[in-house]
C-alpha cells in the first residue's frame, strides 16, 4: 500500500494533530489504554509486536510497541487515536495503520525521550508520519 500525502508539512492542523493522541470514545476513551502491557498490536495487515507500556498526557496517550524480531527489536510509539479496537479476550490491540506504516515510523528512543516520550516535536513528527498512512 502506498502512502498518500494527506497533511501539509508546513501547516499542521492543531485540532487534527491533537485528535491523533486521543483514544476514541467508542473504543473506550482513555480508559482503553489501561492494563494493555503485553497485548499483541495488530495492524490492518497483521501483527506488528506487543505493547511494552502505555503513556498518557493531559491531551491523550500512546502505546510503546516492541516490534520484536519483526524489525530487529526496535520500539515505536503509536498514538492512541489510531487504536480502533481492544480485544481483551484475545489480548490484542487493533490499530488503523499497516505494518509498513509502523515499520517506517520514527524509532522510539527511550534515552532521548525519557522525560516526555511524546513531546511536542515527536508528536508533530508522528502526526506527519501516521497522517499519511492512517486508514
């Protein structure tokens, strides 16, 4: 699947960018992110890893996904707004992007982002990246 430039790199829609970090009410809102450690993360075309941990901020949250051997043990941040369904019976979080989109996302660098893993600069970079891939 090819990505499509759906966002303007020069003019970031603040409301659209903020929405990417908020888990939809029909998914369970912010409460949906609680106790997901270890759940599989399933993209539209297959499993991409597991939730290592979740994070939150006043305006939303994110998943830190350990991609395991799939992309050589790296981690990625997936904004909460991309969560489409949480299946507690299957211990799976379904996200609205492809495996390729996750694989090409900026790598999560725990040391560089320890104080604010979803800081303003990183949020913008992830919004620009995932905004092109979101299903």
